[in-house]
């Protein structure tokens, strides 16, 4: 039952993204976003190009933006750490507004030791480089997407929506 509820909530989130005008997606898969990725990659209004690395996904999404698309890049926070230079030197410097959907591994309460340092640091790093980060819950989906959409349009730099494993259930 819990898995069905998670799937319904992730599908609802994906539908809200499409309704908000996002029409392109790239990224590196993460199990915590599997239903979101599946829904978006199979939707006729979304062009989906999977990537091997997060830097590649950001480059693909940048090209899509320059071609008139409204892109999303999905990743895990380890991939965020791997692609910080791409985000700061390309997306922020050249005003490329891409929505980042990031799985927050090592979030408070998670005990996976390999993720704890990145988890502790992620919000501070995003704040330092000027990217707002909001934690997605089943109650704030519409508000989170609306804030991100407004930020992307007004500031012309990325915004981040964070997904904590197990929060959408």
C-alpha cells in the first residue's frame, strides 16, 4: 500500500511540473525519484534525454533552454557536488534557469554514512551559491513548484527542489 501511495504522490508532483510549463527533462536516475522520472520520461509533452553524469545533464538541459524549452535536471546530491563548477560557471554566470530536483541523501535522520557529509553540507552550499532550496512534501507541492517557477523567471538562475527518501508516502 505504501509503495502505491508513493507512486501516486510522485505522479501528482510530475503532473504539477508539466502543468507549470516544464517540458524537458534530463538527469541521472535515482531510486528515490523513480516514479517522477518514469512519469516524465513517458509523457508526450516532455522531451526526456537521460544522461550518464550530472554535468552532461546540465549541458543537455542548457541546450534545451537555449532552444526555448523549460528544463528540469534530476539528480542525487552526490551528483550536485560533482557538478558544482558547471552550475556556478555556466548556469549562474550565464543566467540559465534550470529547475534542479535533487534527492537529499544524508538528510537529517538518515544513517547512510557515505552520504552524511554531503547531506550536512548541501543546504549551506546551495545557499552560498545563491540557489534557493525547498524540501518537497505532499502538502507543499503546488507552492514549491510555484515558488521555483517564479524564481526561475525572475532571477534567471537555478532553483532546487529537494526530495528526502521516504517523505512522499
